């Protein structure tokens, strides 16, 4: 794949969803080599498999870990990018996001009140409203990376869901396999990656971590990140017996992968220029949630009139942003009125 862009962002897919594709955005199917195996979301039918084949690249070409997707999830896409970097055009920056979860790069994006989770700064956007914000446009991406070595999520605090530390949270989400995961990973880190030992210990005892494996990094940092996490994950996959596990339990190493991503990012905090971004999660609101951003329909309409006025008395980027806000408010008003007028 030839590249004229200094940055490529892989968008990971494991099922059909809204397609994000451009000169910068590269949709890649995770686990194409095992796409007919049951996942936590069930099985893909033939039309799903055809959609993915027609709209995304596969992570099963060249040197790949595609067959391990049920164990490490989206990280098979990251591994494929690392080992097949020339196929992406050898960009200066490389990023990874998921089909429904993106870093918020556009400084003009309105942040909704509806949060995706109590842990971290992740917010739910209706897909249509999100698309109107142009968050992953080439212009926004290129502006966002200027002057930074790494863009990643803001840290989330697992105390918000009742865990005292990240080690306890890892044990919860991996259904009791946390100690085994940390023992195998800890041995590999001590033997071959001693510089990461203090960051791993700190993360185990601390309650804050980077979430979701979302990032954009300079090429050399990305290569260092991959060398670290996949070397450790290889030991973990070889050392765990997951043969009798169901589709959910098999994902234990994937949760460790998120933990290791946070270890790597912590190690970069003092040496590199890092920008923490809020996260956009594409999620259609339930009807009763349509007004969570602005409780009353009257407040919506007053805001619409304010931005209508501002479009007439401002100019340049401010005027453009006001027009966009007015348009989004009009959409919310329409949905809210439909909700109030339902039979």
C-alpha cells in the first residue's frame, strides 16, 4: 500500500460497523485467520465475513498473529502493522483505534455528558453527530500530532468501579487469572526488560492506567512498544493453558495487553512529549437518554438560537464551529421532540 501521508491510523474491526477509511485511516480486520470461530459477540455469518473481506485489509498476511485474535483481540492488528510496516508506506507516525472507539483529536468537538464508563474520560457519541465533527479528518489528525511524540488516552481510575488497584482490576476482568498473568509477565519483564520493572510494579499497586490500547506514536516508539509487549505476551501465551476456556475466558491475555500498554506509556512520561486525549465511543443512545446532555427541550432551543446569532456576528473558524453546533442542536431538537411526541 503506497503512502503519501506521514501518519497512518489503523482502525480495527472484528464485525461490520461504520467504515472509517481515507488516505490516513486504514481499516483492518482483526482475526481474519480465525473469523469463523465464536467470539464474545457470537459468530459471524457469511454476509458479515463478506463485508469485512470487501472493506478491510486482513491481519493474516505476511508475518502475523492473526490466529491468536481470540486471546489478544485487537493486538493482532497492532502486531500485523509492526511486522508489515512497509505495506503501510513506512509512515513517520502510526496509530491504532477501534471501529467504535477513537481518540478525540478535534479541539472543537463538543464533549457530551453521557459517559461510556465510570473509569476514564470516554464519552458516548451518536454516530451521525460524531461524523459531523470531522474528528479523524486528515486536517485534524495532522494538526493533532504536531509537536508530540505520543498521543494516547487520558488515564482512568479503577477505583471508580470498586477496585483498589490495577492488579485487582486485571484479576476481575480476566475472571480470576490476574495473578497467573502477572506472574508470567513479571518473569519475562525481570529477565529481559528490567527497565520496565519499576513501572510494572507501580502500575500493579496504583489505581490509574491508560485504557483501551488507543494511541498514535512516532515510528521508533511504536517499534519499541511492540518489541516489549509482544515479547512478553509470547511468554504468557506459551505459559497459560486456555484450551478449556470459553470465548470470554480466552481473552485474559488481551486484558494483560492493555496493562502492558499502560506500563510502556508510563515509561515514556518523563522522556517524551505525550498528549492525553479524551475518548469518543460511538454508541446510539436509548430513547430515554436523548436528553441527558441538556435535560430540558427548552434549553436545547435556547442554545440553538444562541448559535444561530453567533453565526451572523462571527467569522472564520469560530463561525464555522458555531454553524456546526447549530446543526447538531437542530438534530437533537428533532429527536427530542419525536421522543416527547411518541404515542
